[in-house]
C-alpha cells in the first residue's frame, strides 16, 4: 500500500526525490517507484500544482537523458507531455533561477517543436 495518505504534491515530491537519488548516487529505484508512477497515471494534470507538474516532467527528462537511469521504462500519463511540459517550459521563461542547461534544453524543444 504505497502512498495511501499522500496528496498529489507528496507523490510528485517523492517521485522526484527517488529519481534524483537514483541519478546522483547511481542506485536502483525502490520497489515502490513503479507504484508511485501508477498513482501519477491515475491522476489528472489538474490534480497537481504547477510545481508538481514541473517536477514530474523533469523526472521524465531524467529518465530519458540520464545514463544511470536510461533504462527506466515507465508508462506516463498523456498529460505529462502537454500540461506538465508546458509548466516546465513556462518556468524557463518566468523564473530567473533556472539553470543554464534547462534554458538550453527548452530552446532545443522550441526549435524542434516538441
């Protein structure tokens, strides 16, 4: 019984924390990781704050672009590539605290029409 009492932000925080730990310390995801993503898939984009959406999209990017977790195969909700991506991209334009790599990646997405 994973995350019985967690709200959507708690789920996004936990997924982000596990993904970051996995990448930074090259450790396997815990057994509950897939169950957390199942919870994400069972929710709608409107259930998350913009911060939660940004975190989930960032995890999606970590899954696809990190050599340590490049083999992560997850089912993602359809809204991840729309609402969550848009929230992530808005942060690049609105927030001066994003890192340079995120700005460059966002520029590539724009150029590719992703």
